């Protein structure tokens, strides 16, 4: 016999949510940030701007340490002519996952890793498909699911 299925609800009310957003590729990250903030009206939100995606894990850790229930990491890493893209994308993802697993606080991955700038622009436009919105929704839903798990 099994218990009820837990899935978490999207309800940002009463949550403290930290948003770390890179300023590099600002045309894109600003759109992602707007998307994230558009669904966090009911949360207490702290926004921190960082230089680039590589700095996101450190600031995500600081946001967790400051008592946030969830963190949304926003950035855009676009393929260029060197291996820089691969290193930054991989280490940013690893660093954010490390923060999440070490602390038990959800850190959503709103970092676009794309081969073409147009793909990033499309994913940062207002409306459906904005990956900042999706990252914020994932962070809140996961925070609520963890609350359910910890209280059951």
C-alpha cells in the first residue's frame, strides 16, 4: 500500500526566493529575469546581479546562506570561437548542482547554454517559453515539494 503522491504546488506566497542573474549577455538575461519575476509576485524576492554565469554558484550559495527557500540562477552562455563556452557551461551547472545537493535548497538552472544567440533570444522573450519563468516555477514547486516531504 502506498501513500499519496507528492508533487509540490506552484505557490510562491510566503517563500523567500533569491534570484542571481548574470549581466553578461544582458539583452538575454534581462528577459529571463523579467520572466522569473513575473511569477514571483507573492514571494519575498532578493535579486542579485553578478558579472557572468561562472559567478552564479558562489552567489547562489550566499543566497541560501541568507535564508532563502529557493534560488533561481539566470545566465546565458553562448558558443563562441574557443572552448570557453564548454568550460563555463559545465562548471556553472556543476557548481549550482553542488550548492543544491549540499544545502538541500532548490537551485533552478535558468542558464541558457546555446550554440546560437538567436536561440537564446527566443527563450528569453516574454510569454510562454521564457526559460526564466520556467526556472522560477521549478524552484518554487521544488521548494513546496520539499516542504511536503519534510513534514510527512
